[in-house]
């Protein structure tokens, strides 16, 4: 690092930029594939997928490549945390500024019903499910998921930073690893983008049954996996 002719902050910003660029390329390729295959018939999904989940994949690719090339030391964790902190502040401010009050006012009753039901479900999941699914540091890890479910990814990250600012529990890494699978699918990813088209194509009842089945599967898996991991921890501490 001492022999570098470029400022470490600039270099780490460049790594972030490369990750975003890779994510943009992945998204562009997927859009092109869709345009010449199923999208040609009018069923379009990829065009509604945001850049963020693909940028996560781009970040993973950057990390793997730098480690394989022996350049992992160039990525400075404290600088990346500062960069992500600034980016988080920008995301929160822009998200609040982009809320359409007119649309909210025109759909106030459905919004209130969905909001109240979502808040009740998320609080119940945090209080009841998190201790029974997350074997270690359930509060720190669960509050991030609750924040994401009640807002956006940035909300979950913000809550984790509030309850564990020094990251003693590893909740931030656990949350970040989960995003690699969560974001490209349901966190504004493929299924989120496909949901309106699926509802139009098959009806809301079919989509409701599908999502209910997925929910039941992951609940059963989470409870089973918790018992297995707790048994493993107990054996390791003997």
C-alpha cells in the first residue's frame, strides 16, 4: 500500500464503481436476452429489476477476483465502511425525497391496511420467530431483517449500525451475505418484478397460494435448521 501512487480512498471508490459497472453489464445482458426471447411476446420482467441486486453480484465478483489475484489488501475495510455509510445516508435522503404524497393520498385506505398488517406481521416475526430461527445474536440479526421488511435494505442496515455500531456480533456480515440471495430474487429482484405480470396472467389467488406455500416452506426449514444448529453449538461447547 505504501508504494501506491493513487490515494487509497480513490482506489476503494474505484472498486465500488467497478462493482456497480459489472452489475449494470449483467442487467443489460439479461435485458437483451429477455428482449429476444420471452420478452418479445410481451411478458417482460427484467426491465423492472433495479440495479442494486446486480451491483451486489458485481461486488462479489470484484472481491473474488481481487483475492484470486492477490490484491485483496487493496480493499481497505474501514474505508469501505465509510463509503457505505455515506451511500446509506444518500439513499435514505433520496428515498424520503422521492415519496409521492399525491399517490399516497389517493390510495390512503389500502395503504393503511397494508401498513398496519405489515407492521403487525414484522413485529411478530421479530419477537416470536427471530429467537426461534436465529441461533446466535438473534436481536442484532433480526432487527436488520425487520427494518428491511418495514422499509428498504438501507433501513435494515441503519438499525444494525444503531444496535451494534462496532459490529461485535457479525450481524452486518450475516445481513450482507443474505442479500446476495435475497435481493436478486425478492428484494426488488426477479420475483418482485414478475409479481404484477404473474397476477395478471394467473390471478391473485394463484399467486397468493404460491407465496403462502413458499412462506410455509421457509418457516419449517428455519425452525428445523435452528434446532440442528443449536445442537451443533451445544456439542461444540462441551
